[in-house]
């Protein structure tokens, strides 16, 4: 019996390959190349060869989680029923604890039922907020350089990104300025300029202070101007405050929600990862405007059941329990910062002391500035056994810098400085077999 014609036609068709299908995934196609991938590959290859790589790249806290938090986790795991699905927006006690933290730390009153959502780290919260509030074609104002999820979350959701250069340290510009009225006013002017020249009008602006990667900090005066501008221009404010408790000089970093009227237009994201050395626990928060928080909570309700209940109970214990551990963690980062600045300076690579965060934002040494941040980071892995993050990975205006994370102990930081000193003593021209060194034009 002869098969029907339409079945014969199907049999003669070439099968669609998996690679062909993947190439057509719309959201994946929109993602830019992952700048850190090549450095990570070199780092893994070097370790496979037995190299002792001093990893100052990823901001992955290495300190132990305070014991009382771990004890609460262990205690809760042993209880019946805690293995069941949890609450997507966070258990009530956890949301109340976060509201209490905002009250005592910032003097900001939050309704834990309508203005607080627990997230699987601030990164997940930020990405899901992008899904909740933006549509394809919406324009989002994002600082550059900045933490990648600030941009990628909206790219995945289909929005368009308009970068606002962050004024701060300038490669080759002598003194480095992390804060100041000039930097802040330039950013505010950048917002106004972007709104004026964007079609459609931007939907939201992202803030991130203390900044990852630049460590730049701001005060309430700046936030007041941002809120006034956002209301004038009808913009949503999305503030990333992940490093609120990692600061070394000046007053503690404020919250934009301290500004009167900010609650009308703002959602702020925080994290327990750095504050309590809980990166793998994946616990963060979004707080602020009820309508925006409600949108995030609704999207999350379709996607997850919240963090494991014992993790949420332990996070509650972190927020409600003794807070001396925060100062201990802060003091460790401060000591590492001072060690890095002092030892790198003696090695011939001056690094401005960051006022906050767990990162130093360092201009590429003059002799290697022409090769760019990615190639310089690769050179450090191959020739100095050190891993750092190339500035280009944080946006186009991050080129010319690398981010150095304070995630190794002081002994390892000093060893990194010794490696740097040997590395810098070599002429860049001697490394032509590793990377092409641009030749300066002759007169």
C-alpha cells in the first residue's frame, strides 16, 4: 500500500537541526556576548594545568555565614512540614523583618503585606521586575558602567536600553573622584538629555549606589534631585542597594526611599548576600511602591514558590538577630581594601581606595591601556596568575578599567601584588606572543 502523498512529502523533508532552532530563539539572540566568558575559560584552563590563580574576579563572598543564622537553618530543617512549598512573596515573618530593618536603618515605614517582596537574591528580583513592568520597545535608562543584570534583565524582556555615562574615575586623568557634585549633576543632566532625545519616552531609570563596579556613593541630596526629576519626567526609579552595609568612610549609604514622595515612583532592591555573607542562600528583597511591588509579586507567583522555607526562617533570624556580625564583615572588607591599595601601590599599580562595596575600580596601567580591559584581564591570568573582571563587561563606558573583588584574604592579596610587580616589570612588547600590541604611529 502506497503511503499518502502528504506523508511522503514529510518523509522527504530535511529534519530541522537543533542548532537551527536555537539560532532562531528571539530572546537568546538579543543577548550581547558574555564578556567574562573568555577570561573564565582561561582561568579554568590555568587551574586545570595546576596554576594557583588568585581569583579577584567574581564578587563571591568567601567569609562564613554567621553561626546564629546557620543554627536557625539547621533547627528549622528538622521541623516537619518545612520541606513543603513556601510562599512566593516570602513568609510573613520575613517580610515583617525586612520592614523592621528599613524602619531602624533608614527611618522608612513599609507595609510588609503590600510593599515588601522576598526575592531569590536581588538579581532575580531585578530581572522579574523587568518582566513585570516593561514591554518590547520600552526604553530604560541604565548607567554605564553598571552591574550587568540592570541591562540584561530588560534586554531579555524586550526593552531597549539607553546608557547614561557614569562620571567617576577617568583612565589617565590623574586624581580619581568617586563622589562629588560634578559627578552627580552630570548624571542628572544625562537623564534629562536621554528623555529629551528618546522615542518613545523612557519608562524607568536604574540607580545603583554604592555602585557595582565603580564603588561610587551618593547622598540624600542627590536622591532628592533624582526623585524630583523622575516625577517631572514621569519615570519609575529602580534602585539597587545591595551594598548598603558595606561602607568604609563617610555616613552610611542612604536609601532613595528616605526622600519624601519617593515611594510614589520607586522600588528598591537589597540583598543578604554581602551584608550577612549569604551569597549561595539566594535571599533578597524588593520594597517600595505598592503598584510596582504588586506587579512583581504577581509575575513571581507564576514562576516560583519562593525560597526554601528554612532559608527564609534563617534570613528572618539574620535581620532580627544580633547585628554585630555586620560590623565584623565590614571590618574584614575594610582591612582587605587597605591591604590591596597599599600593596598594589608598592607594586606600581595605584588603586584609589573605594569608599564602599566589596570592589576596587582600577584604571588599566598606562603601559597596557591600549590593549583594552578584556585582553589585559586575560594577560593577568596567563602571566600573573590573577583573575579580575574586565571593565567592558559592565558596559561600554567601563572600558579602560578592571574591577577587583575583595574576596581573598590579605595574604593572598599581598601575593597578588607581588605577582603584579613582576608582571609590570616586563615590557608589554615582550608579550606579543600572547596578544597583539598596537604599534604607535610614527611621525
